[in-house]
C-alpha cells in the first residue's frame, strides 16, 4: 500500500513479533490493504480500521491498540526509523520480555501516545536498586512503584507492569521499553555493587504535576490556582480528588488516569 497524503490512516500495534507476524498473515489472506511498518505494527486506511482489526481478532490474534497516523509530513523519517528499529534480543537476562498490551493516543496531546506493557516476571526486588541508579526517581515502597521523567515522558514502573505517557510515537515507545528492559537487567546484573535505596523521595516537581492539571484556575479545590494545588498536592496537603474538572470532564479523562497513577506512585 502506498500512503496517499489526502487520506486518513491508522497505525495498528501488536504485543510482540509473534502476534504481529500472525496478524499480517491474516491481513494478507483477507485481502486487506496495509503498509508493513515492522513485525510489530502496520498502517491501514482509517475507513478499513474496524474491518482489519475484526479480521485479526476473529483469528484469535492479539491487537494492543491503534492510534491515528498523524505524521504524514514526516512520513519518510518515520518509516526510516521503523525500518532501522530492531527488537532487542533476550539472552537469559533477569527480565526476558515486555509485552505491549495497550496503546492509545493521549487525549491531552493527539500527537503523542500512551501505553501499558507487562513484564514477564515481577521486578519488585529490583526497584530499590533502580531507585539508587536513577537520579531523580520517586520511589514508593508501600505500593512498589517507581516514577521518573524522561524529558516530557512520564514513566511508571510497577511490580509487574510499566506505563508510559506522552511517547512521541510507537517507535519512540519501542525504544523506551528496550531502554527500561536494559535498565532492569543491568541493575540486576550489577546489584552486588549497588546499595539499594529504600528512601521514598519525591522528585517530580510541582511544575510537572501542573502540566497534567486542567490549568483552569477554577478554585473548586480551594486553591487560588492550579499551580498552588500542585504544590499542596506534593506537600500532601491536598487530595487529587479535589480537582473537580480533572475527575468530571471527559476531555481530561486521559490526564486523570495519568495523575491517578502518579499520585499512587508518589504516595500522595
């Protein structure tokens, strides 16, 4: 399939190479028009998205999710990066795989995506070591979560899963997942020389939290501004539920999910 810049397209994402290869065989057998990105994703015309996904799912093949292909101005660069990407290989490491189970566009920024992926094993025992390795991480021992920012992206590590908000695109997400896998495995390999850090320190700033709030300064929470609310939230003097627009308005639903995860990870 050739990309027509006057048409709308969707990227369909698969959990792993095995499911991706099976899905693409299904699409070929059903005569669906698609463009191969890699063994992990394809591009299909928007008007054929439902039919393509249904054909795949009807054959008991897994789909992680889909999001609009909004990068046509950068199509050549996107496809070049996709062609260059290589899935990281496992060689008996502590963590063998991360399975991408959910992908969707960020409601706060339609040009970014949000995702959830699961580890093949629990990493609870490694989190205090990662807390010592990553400068600027926020660790919550009680809930076994570790949060840190990578530029504008927010990354939450749990005992068995990872969530990422505001990844640039699926290729960016694949690279981040590979980096996290390498981080976990290298930390485990070198743990004898790392002093685990159980300190529950908050490194996410009020400005970073403010970035996920409605910024309407509605005062429903009792604070004069959303920034003041972010500061009080970090100081454990406010509750996230007090932000009325965040919890009640559908346009902030994605931000609310992210803030709930962040609040859980930070213990606020």
